């Protein structure tokens, strides 16, 4: 949530020399006089063009540089966001968060261009005009830029990357269907294996699952709600739940959280996803895409 809010605070977006040759020649009349000392023409003076100063980068992503200045400013923006949310983290954690996010942005933007994304100068100018207007005018917008560690150049550069990456992100998450197979499940969760086995024995002998569930979870009665595959943090619970038939309960399932017994209330082959489930699956789809993209990209960290 913090990263999302932080990202919403931050709109992300981008010598030649001359050559002089000076020459001079000796006086031809002096060469005719044998008593005169012979003089040589001075060597030409060559002024080489200045070598362009390399742009300092924080990282290279498939040959495309992430400006060090943008990276350092982004760390400041993260620190501001964390301070406003009363969140504390180490400098190393902040660097990792920022660099990971900036690399992801570039990967998404690069994929967007390959997939046909483009923006005209008129479209970009319209976006900028809207931002300036919403900020309250040019002076107010420039004040916002300054207080958020931007200048016009860096904001323009990062905004263009952000627009492309958002376009690609939307294409990725659009692949998550709005309806999926889902189950409605009750759970009894305890932290002692012997107790879990005792409860399971009671269920086998005809005890009411719902009554026992309320005994161990008085607030919700152990109801996990409706959920699709890929939604829960515990895949072993999902696997067990989807393997059950309505009206049946599971064996004792051990996880890092304790000992679970599940009861399948109902199963639907095609049920609309809840808002939370849809967002969770979209986030997981995006994370999977980014992992594959990073594994198949050349990423050089220059300034960790």
C-alpha cells in the first residue's frame, strides 16, 4: 500500500566542439639572404573539441540508462512519502525500493514501445497542460516541481517513461479475467497438533463444523469468504479447498500459521471476482511478468 501511495505522489519522467588550426609561414624574402638565420614555421596549434562529460547513471537496463540524478531525487521523494505516513526504513531499504521500481518502469516502457506504444507531441503537451492547470497554473506547478525534487527536464523525462510503463501495465493486467472458479470455505485453525487431531475426530463422529468453527473463531466463524486460485498466501490451503466437494471437510493441514481443517460450503465454476481478489490477481500477474522480463534482460547496477 505504501509503495502504491508513494507512486501516486510521484509523476515519473528526460557537445559538440569546434576545431581550430592556426598556422603561420616564414618570410620568403629572408630565405634569399645567406647571412640571415633560417627560421622554421611554427607547428600548427590544434585545439581538440571538448570531450562530452558522460551522464552519470544509477543503472543500465538493456543499454538504457537510469539517470543518477533521477535516482537520488526519487529517494528523496520516497523519504518524504514515508515521513508523511510515519513509516521508517533504512537507507539501504529505500535504495532497493527505488532502484527496483525504476528498473521495473523502464522494463515496462521498453516493452510498451515494442508492442506499438507511441505518443505524439500534441498528446504529451495536452497531458502537461492538464497537469499545470490542475496544479493551479504554471507558477504553482513549478512550485510543486521544486518541493518534490523535480525540475522541468527531469519531470518531462520521467513522465514519458511513466506514461509508457502505465500503458504496458494495463495491457498485462487486462489478461486477468473478471470471472473465475471460486470456492466458499470455513476453516478451523489451531496452533496445537494434538488439539487439531482431537477436533478432526469430533468431526468424524458427527460434530457440527460451523459450531466448532465459531468456538475457535467467534468473530467470523472461520469463514474465509469466496476466493479463486492464486488469491491466498498459502497455496496448500487453496489446493486443499479446491480438492473438496461441497459439504465435506479436509484432514488436518499443517502450514506455517498452524493446523487447519477446511470445510467446503460451495463451489462455483464462474463467479465474478471481488474487488480485492481482482486487484490481488492483477498484482500477481504484473509481478510474474516483471520477473520474466528481469530474467531475460541485461541489467547493470552502477550506483546501488
